[in-house]
C-alpha cells in the first residue's frame, strides 16, 4: 500500500474525526531536572531507619536469637516495641538503664533521645539519656532483628542521637483530611522511625479554622482527638494541636477568651502542645504587632501556667521568602523584636514548595532571631491532586544543623499511606542530617512500605514522582525514551522490559504486596498505571509494524492505540503517573506516526 492509500484510510477512519490538535502532547524536549543525589549503601545487616550516627562492630560476630529474648528487665510501657521479637524467659538478656549520666559514660551529647545500644556475645544492653532515648534504642534493636534473614543477630555497638529538635509531620494540607485510622497508623509509623512531633492542622477541619475555630469539637470528634494524643504519647511524639483564627479574628477580649477556652478544652483532651496559624489570610488578621501581642499573651497566660505544655508554635503570614517583607518593618523583623523567644516559628523556605537551603534559613533566622522550624511542603499534592509524589526525599541541605533550623515537619499528601515513603525519608534526614543519602534511603523504604512486593512498589514509585508544576521532581530516570526513528535495539529492549513491569506491577502489589491499606488507597492509580504499561507496549509494537511496511496491520494497530489512548485519557488525567517520560513517549509515537507526518 502506498503513502496515498494510507492517508485515505485514515481520512475515512478514526483520526479524521479529530482535529489536528487531537493530542495534547507536543514535540518538546524533557525539562532539565537535576539527578537524585546519593547511592545505595551496603549496611552490612544493620538495617535501621533513621541511619544511626555511629556504628561499630568490635566483636565481628553474631548472636543467635533463636531462643528469643528475656525482657523481664524492660519496663512494661516499652513492651509494644518488641511485638515482632520472641520474648522467652531465659532467652538473651536485655538490660536497660536510663539517666543523664549515661551521656558521659558513652560519649553521647546531653540531648533528648540519645542512647547507646550494645549487642554483645552474651546480652543486649540499652543505655539511654532519657525515656525517649530508651524508646529509640529498643526500636533500633527491633529493626535490626527484623532485618536479618536468619536468627543470627549482628553484634554491634551503636551511639545514636538526633540532629534536630523537631522531627515530624504537619497535617496542614488543603483537601480531604486524613481518616482517624490513617492518623493512628501514621503515628505508629512515626514512632518506629524516631519522629517526635505531629502537628494537627488540616485546612478542612471546620473546628480548626474560620468560621468554627471558636466552637468546641463535638463529643465524638473530641474523643478522636483524645485517642490521637494518647497514641502519640505512646510513640513518644508530641501531639501539637493547631488553630487557624486569622481569617476572621477580631483582636478583642471575646476572641482572646475563645482562644484560651479552645486551648483549655484541647488540654482536657490530653493535648500538651499548641500552634497558631496565620498563613494564607488577608485583612486584619495579618497585623504583625497584634499577632505577636496575642502569641505572647497566650504563652504567658496559658502555656507557661499549664502543667507539661511545650513551646507555642506559630505559622506567620510571611512564611516564605518569596513574599516576605525583608525590611525592618516586615513581619519577620517584628517577630524578632517582639515575639517571646520561646515561641517557635514555621518557615517553608525560599518559596512555598521548594528546597531547604542555607541562604533562606539565614534570611529568616536573622530576622526572627531564632532558628526557624521548617514546614516542608513535600510530598503535599494540594496543588496537583491527580498526582502521587512517591519519589525520593531530596532538596534538603545536609549542612544545616540545630543552630540553623529548629527542626523539620513534612507536609504530606491527603493520601496518608502513600505519604509514608516521604515520612521515612524526612525521619532519616532529621535524625542524622549530615549522613542523609536520598537514593539509599528511598531504596531501603521499599521493603518497609511494601514488604511482599518491594520491586513492584519500586516500579510504581520511580514513575510517580513529578508534579506537573511548581516543585518539579526527577522521574523515570531508570529508562531512556526515544523517537520512533532514532533508537538502538538495546534502548528498545530496555524500554519494552520496563513497560512490561509497569503493566504487571499493579497485579503483583494487589496480590502479594502485604500492605492492604496502601494498595486500597492508591488502587485507582494502580489501575491506570497498568493501563499505561499496556499502551506503552502497543506503542512499541506500532513502531515495529511501521518499520515492517505492512501498512494494513500498522493502520489497524494505530487506530486501536489511538482509541485506547483517548478512551483511557480521563482516567489517566485523574490518576496520573509516568507523566515525565512514559505517557509523553506514547503521545509522541502517535503524533510522529500520524499519516500527515509519514514521509515513507
């Protein structure tokens, strides 16, 4: 069949029914995105997250744990940490001690959470600076034991302590708030990975912000808050309840009393740390001097008078460098002069969603006269809800320490289970900042998140990284796509193998993944991901049919792929993955091989 006949076939068929702009994708080069830093490391059987600060192997041997552990000396409050370890009277003795003198004995800094873990020839010993450190040391032992493939526990000495004061999650996104069950699951996950702060501030909780912030929670909702505070405490996490009054605050005694009453009601539910948000507002609520006066009064009248209440936290209106007034009259400078030094101040960096760099921290710290608390807007997707951001945690400067930042709270997706990969990464960074390795951390997370199908999860995650705008992320860096007339057979074979993995990985996760909560939450994305793999394989077949010169088969295959791409487009646009390389490859094949472009 000659070229004219090809054009006539399509003129009478499907393609003629569409316009010249039937395909959204245009011929364009990929954006220039930086590589993900880091590399995979052999941790020699010490599979722990966060990565411990100092690990040594003085005994160079293994302790057989087939007989279990004798936990008789472990305080009952820590028993849950050993859920995955066999407890047997007469097993390996586990000895624990706790006290400030521990720091000097083992060369640890005098800071909350520090601990020493020794797995020796005859016993396990955990010595901690405080109860937080004891909890962390027990979790480290549990992770090491869970990570071995047999009953041989590597003998090891670990000195470990956190780099940053705040290490946590801020539930501060717009969109569907997490379910109660998801929040409980997140708190358990955070505790396992040595995070210590959960800021409750979902923008769509009506009792958190305007107009209902003055009202108490209904009894059933209050019961849930109480349970969250209790679960947080069990995981050695400070549950921070935040209020967002700036949208309609009147700056009068009535509203001040409403704030105090609301905080008091939350205190009665078990909350012991509080935050006030003034972000994303206009009008009277943005007044910097009134904000600081209110914060100082609450710090004096409530925080310092109530037993066991932690530092007050504020999110300013000028929470990023992009729109903060840099002058001496700007809000940040007013905070620096007027705000109680014990109040911690949130900061998102140079922009709303972006990297955390020394320059932006110096900008804010020099004005507020204290290290800012980073509110990191990753992997939040309230600006790209059709995407899941499952890629590595990177863009966090590893030279920053507690003199430059009070800590970091990750703002996650409304998809809580899908956010655990990023939480896993931020936990690692916040604990051992200088040693943080994005690629290694991300790779280690696969078995933690999807224990039954880590490779399938990795395939989905590596092609689900890049949002369409704002905080662009590298994606699909493991494959090389090409145009229909410019490729090698090796490139073709590798891309075909990847599309086969894309097609199959969803079924593997559904069947063998071992994480029902996650696959249930992201099921629509997994379905569309499998469809994407099938379309990719059809696009590769189409290239070969074109090269073979059998234009009847080619035209039939072209129409099938075109129709499938159009029929599945709504589902793909609602639940996107492979947007950086994979779907553009398919669109480009269809665009390049349209009859009007064929010059054969």
